[in-house]
C-alpha cells in the first residue's frame, strides 16, 4: 500500500514539474512596464510603492507619480501609499499601467475619542493629541504618565525611579497652585491611571489639551484630560498573546571623597576656624578613624530588577467579543529594602442583538509597596567615609558617628530601613457596565454605570534601635490604618447624528452623577512584644500597650448636565459648541453650581474650490475659547472644624466642664476656580500626508485660584491654612510638531519633532498680598511662580586690602569680618551691610522651552526606535552641592575640589572653614545651576521572527526586543538628575534629594498564537 502511494506521488510530481517547464517557457520573458499612480481625483502620488507581489522587488514613483519597473509578463503589481488603499494589477503582457488609488478612510479619518463620543481626527477643532499605545508599552514604566514624556507637545512629565513612584504630569503649564494632575478617563470611567493600572492593557490614548476639547468634562478638566481606551476583542478565532520583559536598573552616583581626601579637607576646615580672644582655635580637629573607609553609596545602592509579565486572550463572533488579560509587575528597587509588586486582571466584553448593545470593562489589581525609609539619596553624602556601617556600641548595632570622632547630621540608611519599616497595600476594583439602544441610524441612547472601590492598608513598624547621632531612645510601636474608597458614577447620554446633503450635524445631551466616599480607621500600639524564637516583633494591634484609635469618613457628590453640538458643512466649515453645568457638595449652597461653556471653529482651506495645490494635501485653521473649572479642595473646606473634646475650669469651685472650640477657620464663600483659555491652531499635511505640521498658540488664565496661604496661629487657627479664592494665574504658550513617515518597499521610516514653550505669570496673589516667600523663592505679582530670590555672589576676596576697600557710597566697609578667600556678596540696596534686604530675583526655575524627538525605522523583520527629550532655560537649586560644598557642618565632600588658600588663590571655590556660615550660605546664588539637559530617554531594537521559522510551531508571531532608557544625558548639572521633580509648586526648581531617573536595560520576548 505504501509503495503504491509513493508511486502516485512521484507521478504527480513529474506532471507538476513538466507543467512548470511549460509555464516558464511561456511566461519567463521579462518586460518593462511604465505608468503613473494618481489619486481618485487625478492628482499625482509621489513616493508610492510599486511591488511585485510575493517578492521584495519593486520601485517608487517620482514627484509626478511616474514609475518604471521590469517584471515577468504573468506577475502582479501591488500599488500602495500612505493614506490610500492598496491596489493590485495583473501585468498580462501590458507595458503601460496607470493606477488610481482610492483614499483610505481609515487612515485619513482616524477616530478620536473626545469625551462621551468620538470625532474624525481631520474634523477636530480643539487641541487634541493622539499617542500610539505601542509607543508607551515598549518602555519599561510603572504608570501611564511615565510613558508620555517627550511624545506630546505641551505635556511635561517629571518622574523618578523609586519603586511604585508615580510621575507628575502637567498639561500646558501651571494652571493653579496645587500641582494637580490631569483628569483620567478610562473606558468611560472617571478615575486615575495610578501605579495599580496596567499600561499593557492600553489600546489608545487621547490628550485633550485646550478648553474646547476638555469642556465636556467641565469642572474636572482644568488640568487637562487624558482619555484611555483599553484593548477589546475582535471578531475571529481565539488569539493568545504572551509577553515577558526583564529589566535591570542602575542608580547614578555622586562623586564623593574617600577617607584620605576627606580627612585632608576636614582638617583644613577645622584649622581655618576663627580664633577666640586668646588666640586659640574654637574647634579642635576630629579624631577621625582613618582605618574606616565606607562607601555609603555601595552600601545603600544596588542593581535593581524589574519583571513585567503579561498574557491575554481575545476573540469574538458576529455579535460579541471578549478580551481578558493578566499582568505581574515586580520592581526590586535600587535602594535597600524597597520594592513594588502589582498583580492585575482585566475582562472586557461586549455584545449586540438588534438595536441593543451591552458591554463591560472590569479591572482588578492588588499592589504592595515596601516604601523607602528616610531619604538615603541625601544620607549617602551626609554620612562621612570614616563612619563604619556597624557599631556594636550603639543601640541597635549600627554606625552613625560619634561626638568628636565623626560628627554628622546624617542617618544610617541601613539602620532606618531595619528599624522603621513602612508597607502600603492596595486592592482595587474598577470598571463600568454600559448599554446602548439605537432607536434609528441617527439616534442612540447610552447608559453607563461606573464603579471603583479601593481597599487600602498601611502599616508602620518601629523597632527598638537608633539610626542617627544624639537620637533619643524610642519605644517600639506600630501605626496601622485601613481605608476604603468607593466611587459610583451614573451617566445617561442621547446622541443625534445625521447628514443632510452637505450638512453633518451631531447633537449630544447628557446627565451624570458621581458620589465618592472614603472612610478610614486607624490605631497605634506601643511596647510590642518580641517572639523569642524568631526575634520578630508581634505587629498586630492586639499586642502592646498605650492604645490609640480613631477614624473618619469623607463624602462628596457631583451632579452634572452636559451638551455638545458638532456641525460640519461640506468638510470645509467646522463648528463645535459645548456646555456643562456642574454642582458640587464641596461648596456652600450659594456657590455649588458652575457653568463651563466652550466654542470652537475650524476652516479646512484645502477643500475650498479656489485652493489648488498638489503639494498640500490638507490645510486647516482652528480657533477656540472655553472655560473650565476646578473644585480641587477637600470635602469640608467650606465648613468650620470644632474640637469638642476640650475642658474648661469655671466657677468658685474650679470644676471641670466640657467645652468646644473652633480649631480651623472656614470660608463659606468658596467658589469654583475657573480657567479661561483661548487657542489658535494650524494643521498642515503635505506629500500625501507623509509630512504633517501642527502649531498651536494658547492663552490660559485661571481666576479665583483655590489655595491656602499661611496665616498666623495667633488667629486661633490650628487646622491648616484655610482655603480661599485668592490668586490669578496666567500662562501663554506655543506648541509645534513636525512629523514625517514613509514606506518604501520593505523599508519604513518615521520621525517627529515637538517643541513647547510656556510662560507662566502670577497676575495677582489676592487677599491683599503682593508677594509670597518660600525658602529661596519669591512669588510676586507680575512674575512667574517661585522665582529665585537670593543673595548674589561677586567672586572671592584675594587680600585684606580688598576687604577694606569693599565699601558703599557712604564709605562704609560692607563686609568687615571677611578675610581673604571669603565670598564677596553684592550690597544690592547700598546700605553698607549684607542682609536679607540685599536679596533679589535672579532667575527662573521654569524652562524657556522643551523639546522631544522621536524616530523609528523598520526593515523586513527588524525595527528600531528612539526618543530624545531636551529642556533649556531653567535655573535649578542643587541641594547636593548646598551640603557637600559648605564645610561649616560635618558631611562628606565632593571629590577633586580645590578650595582657596594663599598658595592656591586662582580658584572659584572659597576658603573652607568649620563653624562659619559666611561661605556656606544656602540663600545665595552659589548653588544655582543651569538645568539644561538633553537625554536619550529611550532606545530600542526589535526583531520579528519570519513566518518561515514559525510555520510549523503553531506560533503566529514571535518578537524579541532589546532596549535601554536614560543611558545618555548631556548636562552641566552636578546633581544626580537634572530631570528631577519637586511637588512644592513654589520650589519647583529645588533638588533636595529627589529620587533620580534610573538607567534601565531591558530584554523582552513576545509571541502570539
């Protein structure tokens, strides 16, 4: 039987071979084909691809759309160009082939979510940016915000590498004084894309930047809106996708002295201390332990590791689809005793029958964080190299200095990590259920119910033991709290959409209601017992003594009515109007409601009959005005706080009676903060949409800014600074973006350059104030927020004669106590002395502009992409140098410094001395530096295994990736990271131990079947 079967196969093989010879004899002849590729309207399409089907051989059209190619008479040519549908044409011995390509509506009319609906990108009248999900997912990130850096004009992101750290994101500059993040909307649920949200689930991201685009969200949109849609199933067979990425992270380090260099400088500082009246030095040298040479950075910092594993299953039929995913994300930090773990699950499904559709999006996550204790970023240079890591003579056994041997204000990071342990855990459920009824092709009703609940657990354990010099002994104790938040969202919308000839009209009306509840209970116990067998503390609240318990509950509600009108006439004239009315329980009854309208219009000049250009494919002008609100205050700011646990002594018998007193001042007149923004935009596309340019200019003014300015405690206020509608903030900006993409045969390339320039100004402080000083910054009406307000240095005194000759106009010696080598400060007001009156505004912490450059290329199975970011013009305060360069206290020093001495006068580093603040004043411009930097934020390579390798494995797609982040930084900044963040809006430019961005090296594997 087997022999017979083999003979049949051989006979068929001979027949096929013979037939193929005949075919080759007939069609093997090569012929030259010429032709032209045009659009449906007859316009030439330059750089269109002409490929011989099933080969990599092809040609590209010139500027006139013409091409020339040699092929076999029986070949098939495939014509394609970005923005057009591909088309095939059989040669059939033809020597001339002209092809007209139809526009690809999907490519040109990309759909953009705009809140409670969608629009085609080409019809937008507001400022909205789209971000491809793969641009974010290819990076190793914890939150969505981390992945947006450098990708969107007008969006500034500042993050760090601490496990579980959430980045700060700012859209179009400073809107208020509270450093608030934008509003996140995920699958229609108003929520937050925090660290327990899995970025790998993202399908698309839209950033609504101007007031007209965001006005549909009214009082919540003053800081911008980021709309995220997660992945959904598609019709077709079951699809399984799995990915695994492993990353290694490294911490940048300071250049610090070792014991030998430290001792030399430390002894010099003590020797230079002032003499007393008897000629003796006030400070004697320390008895340094030269046998110890501790590198605290090596002890505290280590190589971190990130594991990111994802799996998803999706599919669907004619009437329903589903998507399910699971993720594990683990980040073992670069600082001892820090890590972050997240496990998450998602289920998205939808179905339809007749006029009825229904769907749900559900996500469950649990995250755990071992928080960083203290601030080791500072302590590694606060501690000196002559201090040992361990010292059995100290309580707890750790080294942290000794009087006269190693004086320091530093904290041993290993000790505090051991004796003060903080853990946070969060279990979150969030999602929504929606249903639609389509009464007609032009009318539909949608109901959306969103729900989010978070269960938070915080535990702090203090063990017995010390971590710093002169630290008083402390009992063991534990602080714990359990909290739960719950959000319910109800939305009803009705959408009318119909075309009448050249008129396209869409009307949306809706109503929403949201209620938020948060409650917490907490407790403390002291003197915890220890398990004698394990040495571990019993950290449950039924152990120990001195119990303290408490709890509270906060509630807030927001009711809203909204409407939007979209009108498009003949794809030339576009109009959009939005109104939203919000009412919040956070305000008193007379001020609860606010109206937030917007108007925007667009003119597509390229569709006018008089516009004749084959080069310019699309040209559109946009203009908009809108008003947004913010009620970013706590739940009960408009109400007084009463302490009813007091007691008072009254009467002749001096009896105790219960009493109550107001402890927090209230403001019943609080009202909505309101942002008024005007935007002018230009969209241009040339070369068949291959080259695109977008420009926006905006003016944003926030009035009645909600903020709590400090007030005296003598007012009786003891519950925090009361909020008032005080300040007015204005910012103006320009956003430019140039993008190019092209595919030629097997090679495709894309590049984009974005530029953002934003200037902020405090128009008025309100409450009768003219200025506000915080640290070394001044916020003054008419200037930007948080300007540098410091003394100005003017070189070094080189001789005693220079000291005596440094006089004011009246002949008074300005710095009579200075000696050669000391810093000369400018006497700005000319009064003959240096004091706070000589401080002046000398610089801005805000960059003049920021840029991002993105590029990528693909060739066959290989691909490459990179992202650069740059910032220019900011002046920043280097907190690191303000400690290691001062010498009046006891910390480590920068290596390689050359302080002034009579033998070394040609230096800009002043005389070093212990105990004198003259050369170490932190309120001078000495520690201000340029914050300019250029950084390679991401670079990655990928390879897709060819189908020929996978065809017998059952795997439909397999991909390998190799990437790196933050590996190149060009800057003159001497701190760890010029891209640092500071949450204090008035001290935005102060780097006071901010956790730096880390160098990250990643390897990933992806496959699907």
